[in-house]
C-alpha cells in the first residue's frame, strides 16, 4: 500500500520559517544550529520546511542558541483555517522570509544610498505602486 504524502501542517511551516529566519539573522548555518541542538543538519532542513515538527525540547534548545523566547516562533501565526482554501496569497511577513528577500535585505547596506533610491523607484514601477501608496518608511 502506498501512502500519499500529506501536506505539512501550517503551524509547523510557520515555526520552521521563523526558525530559518532567526538562524539567518544571527548568521548561523544549518550545521552549526544542528550541532547546537543535537540533531543532523538534514533534520534542521526538515524543521525549516515544516516537513517535521520541532519538539518542545528542541524548540527550547533553539531558543537558547538563537537568543529568542519561545513565543518568537509563533509571532504572526495565521489564524487556524476553518476548512476554506485560502489560496496561495502570501502575507507580507511570509514574503520577507523567502531566501531572495533575506538576501536582498542583507545586501542593502552595501549599496550606495542614491542607488537604493533608484532601486526603490524601479520596484514601485515594477509593482505598479505609486509613491503615495507605497509602504511608509519607518
């Protein structure tokens, strides 16, 4: 009998994405995190994809290694789905956790401020967003 691959639980995907985000923020590779929480780097990959659930003890170990409290991993957790298929719309916070977004943000300090302004204008044109409706700068 062949068992169909089930879709990862959205909570596990969210926790895994937050784990990956924090790991990258502190400049740690998967191998270093794996050694620190006593799993293989392949297991860290599975956690980050949401393919495997992170146990409470491993999550607690990750909190200590990454310098966050446990609630960090559940921040901005989407409300539980009540059965309707919400589609593939990514929330802005989820979009910011993609590898491309993280790389782009990490490169910004090395780009001349005038060029950053030009990149912002280009992004607005590509997104068809006028400056008046663009995200406010903090």
